C-alpha cells in the first residue's frame, strides 16, 4: 500500500498524550520533522520534551496518538523497532555501563547475543573515524567510571552515530561540551543534514537553537504552544514562549567582600585514574563574594570540588576554615562547618534515584535536622520540609512521595538547591549548578545564588559556561591541568582572554 505521508516527511507525531497518574506530561501534541531538517524542541524543564522523545524511541507508550516514521506507523513501546526504523537517540541522562570500556559500550547491542565475541578491530576503526569527524575525542579503552561528565556525554553521542540513524534525537547534546566542541559538532551535523539526516535538537541554549535549527517547536506544561521558523524569531522571543513571560538573566551587582571563610594554601592532590589532580592550588572563599572557576572539563575542577566538599583531603598544603587550620576533613565535617554542596552530577551524586523527594530532601540532615529525634525519623515533619522546598523552589512534581528519578533534570536540581539553601550554609559549592537547565530554571538558580551572597555566604561557582562565570562572579580563576590562575576581579579580563587561559595559552605568565 503506498504511503500517504506528505513528501519529505521523515517523522510525524499525531495527538500524542501521556499521563503519569494525575500529571499529564504530554497533552495532544502534533508536529512533523522533514527530511534533511534540524527541528529544535524547546520548553522548560518538566514541559514534556523528554517524555515525548521517550515515546518516540519506544521507552514509553503513549496513552493516545501515534508516531509515523517515513509514512509507516511505529509500533509503540518498542525501542528495537525505533532503531530498526532508523531512529537514534542521545539521552540527556547517561545510559552507560560504568565497568565497561568506551569501545565495549558503543559495540554493546550492535551484534546478536549468540555471537561469542565483539568485532573490536572493525568497531575500533569505525569509532576512531567517527570520533575524528565529529570532534568527540575520548579514550576508547578507558572505563566509563574513569571518565569525566563531559567525556561520558561524548560517548553517548558516539553510540548514536555508530548505529547509522536517519533520524537523530539529540537531548541536550552540548550540555557538557566546550564551545569549540559544540561548534565542531554543529559543522558535522550541517554536513550530515545536507545528505538527508533529520535531527530533533533539544537544548536550553537558545543561541545554539538559533545557530543550528530551521524550525522551533515550543512546549509549555505539556502542551504545544508555538511553532516558528528560526529566521522569524530571536532568543528573547523564544524565551518568552517557553516561560510565558519576559525573562531577564540576573547579574550580580558589585559588593564588598567580607572575611575569608575557607582558604586553600598551596594544596596538591595526586590524579585518580584519568582525573586530573591539583598542583599547588591557593584559593580564598570570602563572605559576600562569588568566586568563579572557569576551565575546560577535566582540568582539575572535579578534584577541587571534592576537596571543598570534604570528599578528598590534601596530599600537601593546608585547608583553613574561618581562620583556623583544619585537622580532620570529611563530608560530615564539611556539612558541620556550614558547607552546602550542589554537585556536578545531580543523578549519581546529588540524589538517590529510587528514593522519594521527601527522603532526598533530608539526605544530608537526617541526623541533625528537627525531623530527627533520638535516632528516629519524624516522617511527618520530613514530609512538611519537602513540601516547603517544593513550594518555595517551584519543584514541579506530583507530590513529595514521587520518586526523584521521575523528575526532569531542572526540577531535580531545584530540589537539591532547596535542600542546600534551607540549611543556611555559610559556604556554598555550586558545581555546574545550571547545566542542562532551561532559561527559567537557570534564572531561578542564579538568582538564589546571588541572594545567598547578599546574605553573607561565600560561594564557589564552578562552570564551563563563560557567560555564567562573567555574569555572576566577583573574582574569576582559571583552571588548566590542575593548576589555578590568580584571581581576576570582575571586568578585568575579556571572554576571549579567559578562553585563551582555559586552553593553556599564556597560563604560566598569568600565574
């Protein structure tokens, strides 16, 4: 029977509706993707984008509606059928086996189970070629558990590219890539699209959407609220469509710093596997000051965050808290000293996936908070605490007993932010606090950090986004190969100068 699909339509979604209990994640959504097109899918965290893509890829089954690929109905709830139809997906949240190598993760599932061995030689050659073409450098024999967050994201992209997808879903593919890596990916995508590849591009970085997409579809609260050609819009209009109101990014006003709350004096740490260590790092975190750390992923930021958060102790050098040397350092000691921790990886480190929002809200305070009495949890009080965080920090969820793994990345981040801020920290470790967040959630998190600074907190902001560093930081340091540059006051270095230092150019002269 001949296809009834309009010519040039690669993918068509009609009336897609998906409910999770009382929550309607997708509400009768319809749109089409054409051959050789990049279609951007925008919306706030929790707007329904990832749910919609999971329906397309077969991870979820829609309650209503259908999906067509090249004019043929796609069987619901069948990832194998989606792969066979030529649909590839790069997930926002990693789906990698940590005890296996990069090469093994990519090859896994590409050969029948009855075949006793993987064709590593051919697979390696092809993966090396893809890695070069897409500018996604990663060590093929490294175990996933030894990779940085940025490197793991590259593996996810390579997994999809390896399977010859005709339709490629990219869910926040550049969230952990440097601007140079993202630009290289865009150039390759443009070439591939010219040869017929169709792409759904999900990103909260509006300048990327403007640079790479032809059309934009916008979701809000599970409904399709707009569709526009990229040439007919701009970043401001797209942001307003996403949140339903005008959005202005916050900037931290100038402020006089207070006393030094935490000091690192010539601290060194050895590398761990492929993680870069620290070499003679000296740093001050002062009250009423945001100290920004700029750098390309994998240059020692993870070790610095571990050190401040109590997960590592110096091999040499000294930590001082509130003017006194630290003799014993641990996560509990850090929490007791008033260190609030917003971790880089909200999934693996910041939360426990199968625990509820209530349980996650009290993870770091179950021994000391009011809901803990005589070693027993007062779960009614814990629930009230979670409900207060949900309301105050606009965590969009069915309720406090929801498993946190069911939340979008942005809503998960807001719960972690609330858990940290409600404890009244004097020192805040904010490690990639807005990675993967939409413009509304990003604005909200940054406003809370500026507010905490105004209330006297000392904040360490670690980010690979120079725009964020320059907008929020009172003092900026650059990390390169485990070394830390001197601090540069706000406005004394341009974005280009900081970018050159991040690449190691002139670092020794600056140091």
